[in-house]
C-alpha cells in the first residue's frame, strides 16, 4: 500500500512558476513508476509527466514539454513537478500517481496507475 500526498498548489499569474511535491509512504518507493496527471473542470483527466524508478527516464505531454520538469528523490520518497511559464490553460487539479511496472514505455506510463493522491489545485490567472 502506498499513500500519496501532494502539496505546492496555489494561484499564480500567467508566466509564473510553481513547484508541486508529492510525498509517498512505504519502503518500496523506488520500485514505482511515478506520474503526474491533471484534471480541469468539465474535462477528463490527462497525463502530464512520468518518471522511471531511478529517475533516468522521463516523458511529458506535448502541452507541457519544455515548461514542466518532473524529478524524484528516492531517499526522501518524493516526486516533484516544476512548472514554469504557466498558462491559464494549465489550471487544473494536479495529482500524483504510483504504478508498479517492470517497464517504462508508452504502454505503461500513460495509465493503469495503482495509487493516487487527492490532488492539489493549480490556478493560473491571465
């Protein structure tokens, strides 16, 4: 069982930055692929970014590529999402997720996550 708690959301002006953090419980954090997802009002949840077990591999949605950076610290059981050059369309509830997977590819990191956090609100004003 893994429990995930996000923090760092808030209100920011367009062009600004926020850093989200996700703290995980458990002693096997390094065995999970970690991902960030977001859901805007009236829209389906969408993939934002994912990171492999050691952090050597990352993948991003096209909409955030070049602006967001995902990272993890296995010693602290945390995963972060640095968000720069924020746009109003980035407004959403952001959630982190954990997935047991022996592979890191397009067949695994886009979905099928086992554990989810409750999410943190990010609002970008124009």
